[in-house]
């Protein structure tokens, strides 16, 4: 399979990705087979080791679905390495300034856009591409997103979006609400946070940049798709497991 998310987004399709916080690589295959358009592994707050992330990327390809990663703080090098291993999308947390966004592009885009170091390995095989085809298509096909999740990032959103080579933004509604409320609230629908989301959607669309957001479940995903986001990361796998277990037990026990 060649990279596909870009093409689907270019056709105006909404992407619903399963958000994986567990460390079990085959969970990525399960989320893909459940019907998600892609699987995103969380390496900032999730449990997977680097080797588990590598295997989860391969497992999601078994389900015919592209894999993405949300790397840890300062995880620029990890993101580039996971691209090499076949990730098609990377999300960098806490991108708060133009300098952060420039570093993101410099690490994740090949010259002349950035300075990504050459070393595509597993990714070439997963996509069935030769080195030259991967190298010359990667900048346009592989997606690099900056997380907007602080007051500082909200204040700098236009300048961040203007950084050449950045593909788009990913809203972290938890940290955004905590930051905007100065530590008072964790609320994905905090009015001030939703106002920032609306401004961000308008600013991104005016610049033809992608918009993505974390969604704590199906309802949040439907709401954010209606608001105008392109990519909804829905999760997590732990929450799906817990909800499924609770529903089964409720039915079994009758209460
Ligand atoms: C946030 O909501 O802050 C995130 O980082 C999404 O997981
Ligand atoms: Mg966050």
C-alpha cells in the first residue's frame, strides 16, 4: 500500500483514526479491522516501547490501515525514526512557538523543505516503494502536525501555521483547556477552548493546512467533525475495552 491519508484528505474525506495507548502491537491491527481509517500510537502518555511501536505500525498495515504516532515531548528524532519505520503521520506535542514549528519541519521534511536525515528502511518495504520514490514523495505524502494545546500556542497560531512545510495542526483539548483556564479546568468543551478551535480552523483553512483533534469518544468525534476538523483521533483503546466490558457486564447482570 502506498501512502493514502493525504489523497483521501485531498478529496475532502474526514479521517477517523483509532487512538492507541496500550502497548500490545496487535491492538493496532484490531483497531484497523474495526473500521478506523488509521491507527495513531500515543508515545507521549501511552505505554508502548519503541519496539512495540515499530510492530504496531506493521500490524496496522496488516489491516490495510496507515499508522501515525504522537511522540513524546521533544520527540523530534523519534518522529523521524518512526517515519523511517513506516509511520505516515506524526504529531509533536506542545509546539508553542515558530521556533518549535521550524524544528519540527527541519526534522521531518527532506531537503529542500527541511533537513530530514536520510535512512528510510522499513517504511520503504511497507509502502512497496524504492528509495527514490519514497524520498521524492515523502514531503508531500507524509503528514507532520504541530500540537496546539497551550495559551502560548493559541497566541502564535497564525505564525505557526505560516511555517513552510508544516502540514497542519492537532488540538490537544485537555492541555488546551487546562492552560486557558490557568489550571482551573480540564474540559474539552471549555468555551474559551472552543473559541480557540474555531479561530484555528479558520486560520488553517485560509492557509490550506490540515486540522486534527483528539476526541474522547464517538460523540466528541462527531461534534468535532461537524465543527470542521479533518482528522479525528478517537480513543483510547483502553477506553473502548473498558466501555465494552462494562456494557457486557451490565447486560449479563441485568443492572
Ligand atoms: C491533550 O488533549 O492535551 C492531548 O494531548 C490529546 O491527547
Ligand atoms: Mg496534551
